C-alpha cells in the first residue's frame, strides 16, 4: 500500500495570480520539458485568475443593479453571478499551496468559516451571543458605527473597503473574523442558513437593502458593506490576475526557481489541496462531525460545486488544460506528458484517479440537484448521503497516493504535503 508522505504537516502555501484577457494561450506545439511544463502551469494560472477577475466584475455589475433596484429578481441575479464567479476561482486553489505569494493573499478572498455576527444581525437562537475566543463575535458592524477593536476605538461611520481590509479582516487576530472576500459577500446576499442539515439555504430578503422599505434595520449601512466588500474583492482579484502575467511577481517567483523546484511547486499544490485541504478539512471533517458549520459555501449551499471545481483545478494542472469561461481552451505541455515519457502506466493510473474523483464530485452535484446539498449529505442519519461524501474523500486520498508516486518518479526532494487530523489522527478531532 502506498503511504501518504506527511501526516499532519502544514505546508508553506502560496499564491498565484492571473491575466485579464480572454485570448487562449497557444502552446500545443511546445516540446514537453520540465521548463515548458512549469511555464504552462503559469499560463493556466494567468487564464484562471483572469477569469476569476472578470466574473467578479460581472458580480459587481449585478450587485450594483440590485442596489439600484433592490428587488427579489435583482437579488437572485446577484446570487447567480456569485455562484458563477466561484467556478473559475475554485479552479485556482491548486496554486495556493507551494506558491507563497498566493497563500499570503488567499485569506483576503476565500477565508472561512466566518463568525458572521461580526458583520450583521444573526439569529440569537442558533448563533448565540458570545464566544470565548472572539470578542467581536456579535459586533455587528452594520448596526454599529463605532467599534472597539484591540482596545482601540474605530470609526466605522462609513463602511469602506479600507475599513474592511485594514480594521475588520481578522480583527483582534481572530481568523474567524472574516470581513472580506467571497464568503462575506455570500453572507450578505443569502443571510444565515438556519436549516441545519435539512434542505434549504439562507433566505435574506431583498428588502434588507431597500432604504424605502427596510427590513431588519440599517439598510443604508448594509448597502455600504455589500458595495465595499465587492469593490475589495474585485481589486484583490485584479492584483492576482496581474501577478500571473508576464513580468508579474507570482510568475516571476515561479520561473526564477529551477525547473525541478517548479515541478515541486506544482506537485505540492496538487497533493496538499487534494489531501489535507479538500479531502480533510473541507470534506471529511464535516462528515465526521455531521456539522453544517463545516460547509465551505454554507450560506448559499453551493459547496458541491466548490468541491467539484477544487478537484477540477488539480486535474487541469496535471493534464495541462483549462476551459475558460468564454468556452476557449488553454492547452500546452503537461505534467501528464512528462510522466508518460518516464512511466506510461503511472500516467494512466493518475488519469484514472482523476476521473474517479471527478465522478465522485459529480455524484454530489447530482445529489444537490435533488435537494441533497452537502449539508444534507453529511447529516448524521443520512447513510446514503454520507457514503457519497466518503467516496469523494476516498478518491482524493487515492489520488494523493498516486501523486506521491509522481514525486518519486521525478526524483523530487523535500516535498511536504499538507495533512489533516480528520484523515491522519481522527481521534484528535473529538478532543
């Protein structure tokens, strides 16, 4: 049996950025070498982060239209744009591990889970009123123009991107104080999901943003927060998109390495996302605890798609191809082709593993179409649903073991894959 290289090890994760154009990268005729594979890995990052940026611009347009006319129809259009924006972004997460620039940045846009009481009103029944580790658990920035953060008075009379980024994000050093990024916007659009492990997402009314017909108070400030958080997401993604262009700092940091170091970066991202992050922290942990609070897209019940596209990002990097949101393809020298030159059977094994993971992810997507979203699948007494989720986890573990074989075949050294207690030391989860 193949052995996972590192149990609980944490990896130095990092980031990547993208390009804003829509033109496909044409590198099909380039010879397959370690150098060309690393270069094409950066090309895919450029395209995928570029798509993340452009879909965030569309999200911003829909949110602006909703704020101009806060109807249920326009709120739904903004929600649809948020879900669409998640698809390309999730495919970039494979770049987080191994690229330090990305990992330092990633928390701005995709940190979770969040203590939503920092941002807005919450249900006292389900959420509670205090936390032993978070003084700002129910700070409710939207309702309070003056805050105390770290013992200092903060003027929050106007909610701006700067207030969110400089004062609220991870305020008091608490990681659960997530004030920016996709999930803060998700909470503002959907509100809390109060259905537990039963079907149903958040049900925030459009009138929460209608100053002429306001529900739940502070509609003017809630509008400010949504607009400011969206502006911040767009600017953060634009930074990442530019960083993966020619001459950008993420691409330069990658290409300044040796080819072997670049391959190590690629495989670190593949293995760490598949095993410790997606297989462990985002999937197995929630299944073990049967806890919807461990659901990645917990307000929108979009987790099935986020998990699917996380896995798709790993496949993209291995096969050297990415389908852009405009339908065009970015294809070029691949890790798959490099492995096939040395061990054709191992390449076929990895491709088979990726297909199994894809099928397991699609099974969760199909279940969600029938009302069995991720939070329903992990419910304590949902035996069939639990089995679907476990199949996805098992496929990711198998895929990681094959990834370790790729590392050995390429004779790469000093690679540490991120672990998770839920996979490596399950008893610790309940301590």
